[in-house]
C-alpha cells in the first residue's frame, strides 16, 4: 500500500442555456423518465434560444464555467417560428470569437432537443461533460494560434 | 456600509417532495447552507419542508411573507412547468406580487437524474444560489389581459373533430370546421361495424354529420386546407384555402346526375381503400356532408383533354363551373382544435407478408370496405376475383406495430378490430378463422367480454408473430392457397397454415404530412410523430402552445370512444375560456428605451411577429406589446442595449450565472 493521496478526477462546471419550450422540457422529460446523466451542468431557462446574448456566454466563462451548453428547439420547430436560427447564427460567430480569445471551441456546444427527447438530452450532456473533462479546466492563457481556427468548422448539429 | 446591505428580504424554501428530492439531495444541509451562505444576497430565512406544494407548505410561505416581511421568494422543488403557478398564487395570496417568486427545479434537474448524493446536494445548492441571485432582480409584473375571440377553428372532420365542433356550436359559439376531403366523416365513415357492440358505423356517425352540416353555428369548409396561422391564444388568424370544387354549391342540389353521367371511372384509393371505383366527379359516399360533389381535376377528361363536359350537359341546375378557382379565406379565431387523425400503416413495407404481390392478402381497411354493405361488394366477403367466398381466413395482428423495424408503439385498436373481423367473417361466410397474435389487448369496457365471445364462437387463436405469407406450396394440401408460416409459441412448434384469404391488421400511423401541419400550428411532435400534449397524464388535451388543443388519434392511437371523449374534452376546455371573455397572458415582453435606441433597425427584421415598429419621425423603434411574444431575440441583438425584457432581463440572467457559479468561485478561492 502506498501513501499516494487519491487524485480526484477533474469535475467541470458547465452552464447550460435552454429554451422554455423544447430543451428545458427535454430536461424535464429526462427527469420524469429518471434518465441519469452527469451532474456538472447547471441550467438557465430562457424563453427562446434566440434570447441568448453572447454576453451571457462570455460572462459564464469569466465567472468560472469550464464550458457552456446552448440548447434550443430543432430547426423548424421553434415556438417563435425561426428564432433558433438566429441563435445558431450567433453560436457560430461566437465560437470564432471565443477561439480568438483563447477558449477552445470544444467548450461551447449547441444542442437541439425537442420536448420529447429527454434521452437525447441526457446522453448529450453526459457526452459533453466527458469532452470537457478531457479538455481540463478552463485555462485562459491568451489567444490560441491561428491553426486552431480549422477546428471551428464543425458540422452544424441537425 | 449601506451599499453592501441587501435590498431584499428573501425566503428560500426547499421541498423534500417526500423522498423524491430528499432521497438524493440532503435537503436539510441545503437549506442550512442557503440560510448561512446566501445572507449577503438577502436571504433572511431558509426552510425545508416535506411537501411545499401542500396547503401547509404554502401556508408556511405565506406566514413568512407576512411575519418576516419577505419581499422575494425562492422555492426549490419541481419543474416550474409543474408548480410555478401554485407558488406564485400562494405569494399573491399573501400580498406579494406573484412574479417576485422564483421556482428552481431540484427534482427534474437534480434528484431524478443524478445518483451521487454529494454531487447532487452541491448542484442543488448552486441552483438555489442561482435562483436567489436572479430573484433579487425580479420585478413586480401584472399579467396582460386580452379579449378572446369567441370563434374556434377545428381542423379535421373525423369523429373527434365532429364531436368537438358540435359541443362548441351547441353551447352557442361559432366554429369553423376545416376538412381536407370533400366530406366530413373521416375514417369512421369507412368502417362497417364498430367494436365491441357491433353497431353499424354509418348509423351512429351520419346523424352527427348531418347535425354538423345543418348547424347554424358551424361554418363547414370541406375540400380545404389551413395554410397559415398567425397570432396567439384568443387572437389567432388563420388562412384557409378552399380548393375549387368546380361545382357551384349555391345551385347544386346533390341530385347525383353528374356522377351518373360521368364517363371516367377512377380507382378510389381514399374512401374505398383501393377496392372500389368512383367517378371523376364524385361524392365519396351517398351520405356525404356536404352533399355537393367535387370534380377531381387530375382525372377529369375535360381538364386533361379539353373535351367531355358530360356533367355540365346533364346538370339540371347548371351548377358545374369548370372555371372555378381556389378561394382564400382569412378567419379570426380564439382557439384551435387539431383533430387531423391518422393514416393506415402501408403493409407493402413488410415484403414477407406479400401485400400488393399476393392477390388475396388484404389490409384491414380493404376488409372494412368489403364487409360494408355500402361497399363495392355490397357487404360480401369475397376474394380478389370478386366472387369466391373464402373457406378459411387468417387475420394477422400487429402489422407494423410493436415491431422495432416499423413502429415500436401498440396501435391500440388492432386487437379489437381483428376480433371484430373474425366475428364478421364467421357470421357472413362460416369460414374457419385464425387470429395470429403476439398478445391480445382488450382493456376497455366490454372489450374482454367480446374476446371471450369470439373464443366461444370458435375462432382459432395462434400465439406467434407471423414470419411469412407465401403461395409456394410444400404439399398438395397447400396448392392454390396462401400459407401462413408461424411459430406457435404456446406449443413451441413451427406451423404452416393454408388459408384462402389473409387480412393484415395494419397499425395506425401519424399522417404523412403531420410534421408540416405541426409547424403551421407551432406545436411539437413526439418521437413517433404523434402530437405532443402538454402533460401525458394530467393534460392530454392541451398543447404547449396556448390555445391549441388536440383531439383523437393525432395525439396517439386510440379508439372511437376515446376520440369522442377527447373531442368533447377539448371543446369543454375552450368553452371555459370563451366564457371568461378575457385571457391573461404572461407579461413577458420586450420594451425599447427610446433614449438609448440609436434607430439602427437591427431588431426590426429579427422579430417574427412584426411587433417592432419604427418611428420615422423620432428615428426610434418601439415594441407593440400586443404582438410581442417575449422570445427576447431583439434584446440579445440590440447593439445599444436599449431593449429590455420583463421576466428575463439581462440583469436577472447575468446574476443567475453568477449565482450558479458561486460555489465554484468560493472553492477555487480556497484552492488558491
């Protein structure tokens, strides 16, 4: 037996933004169906993902969040007809800005979840937590080199 | 000193929800922690209680509001979608503006989804800390009150839509009933008998159809589609396209000479399910409501080739109008009922059952038409040749249902429908009837008695999922027959059963265009494509979009009694609202500060409701609160920060972020 102290795995703190109509209800559905997922995400309910001011995301990072989840209705299903498309536009722009600020693109995730998709919500949250765990704590060391820009070109979640 | 003193006096209430929350979250620790650590945010009292939503729990909050002078309340319990209204009303009862109460979810978001008790307790603390930080910036609000338009739009004229329309119209309110087909009646009009009582379907349905047709409060719009819906509860506006019937309904008497004289015969794959014919000018069936025929322009010789006009020549009232055009109607309504129904599972998708390839394999809907006295065979159950009576019939249950390759769900009606078929075959032909089933599901009133009756009548039941239906004979006894290959799971043997006729009890599916329809009305679908109700148990009639209700199979597979009940329930909900004459809306709206607005007009084009007006004279934009729905997109987009949103202000959200991260920061400081 050695005296090495037990090293606890890094537990990321993630702030999640959900819309009132689909993704918050997906979280409710996950709860009602008792689907288990990682306890690292703390949700904020907005009326619509279109309400997401990029400032909120930056504020969350500045306040100590290791990652931010943005979640809304599937494209075409928005309660306010098309406002989730506006969230999507902002998301991609914001991701570029974050990279320029030195935040890895993997720390911001967009997730479409309908009110019926509790299972998808739970699975995606757990997956995201593991991804962020692999990235480690947010370490704001200044801008990332230009080579990292390529990784921003991810596929748009459908 | 005074600057640091919290402005508000906040009470925190942590619910145990029996063991639902307390089983995972250490609620005592959470409330003690909140009482000590959130003092600087203004928390003056933190309590935990077994059931906060009980009247005793609510009284506890009310007592504290009065005695402790609380100015804000945070309840940590279930989802705000469940009990927000309960706690807001409790606050209101104690004289506190209801919007100064915040409900944070530590059940759906914590105790029900996490197993690690320590992590769950920490998360609960963080969520409460977020709620406390947010509630400080909540503002007292008053709900907006808007008048309700008394008219209702019912979409779909099947039995659910008919019932809903009649209930509302009988109570004295106007109804627009929109139906895509030329007549109302829906699938029920196609059926022969209805289980378990075996009433003739048309005999019980057509009187209701006539009632709808004659009702002074119902505007019946058949052969029409809803194209667009705008507005919000109480004040919708729908755009309805009335397709050109090519018949002038003012002059038409419904005498039927036009379809007698029409030379063009068409296979009727809607009403007759493909086993019968109609003419190019037709009413689907004799008791159709309205009685006026339509000209099917795709099949009409005149529309395709330019000559014929036989119907026009013979029409005694000159009602044929080939030049008629689609009509667009705009109607104002207060509420909407969606009763757009279902469609039959396409049995061709299961190739091993041979439907479409083997002539004497029928679908359930084809069988209904064969058995119907008004159908193409006059009610004679015969093979595809139109004359031979089958001596043995196999009825296959669960076709396309309870099958992970097709639909996972149970279609709910097929067991009873198959039993009904078995009875009808037995009664009309005396043939041997086999039922191939996985499980027999007969849960409703008098349903199992019907099953027992069928067993006594001598119907044979084979428990097993049919593997294949084939015409390849293995022995002389199978020559010229259809062979049903099945594993009889009760005797544990493979069996080959030769029969003359197979009826596939096909499942029911959402309409092919149900997703597009859902988008028109702004509602969501479940994973299977059925429309999502507000709550699966407690509110199976409303949807998450206020003012839009569901009735019938559009919400999930169900039989006629359940569809009728839901239609009536939707009507009752709407009548209750109409009676109030006014409706209160959540006061979540955007407002523009004129002094800060630079007149850049970025917000103008972002609003999907055209709620933002631009004043050319003052060069500023303004939000029309009657049109604003509160999504907040403009608030997030305003470069000048001139737009603020009630209920979800920047200050509220930014503070909530701080609050949620409070624990995190304090931990990091300790480490540093």
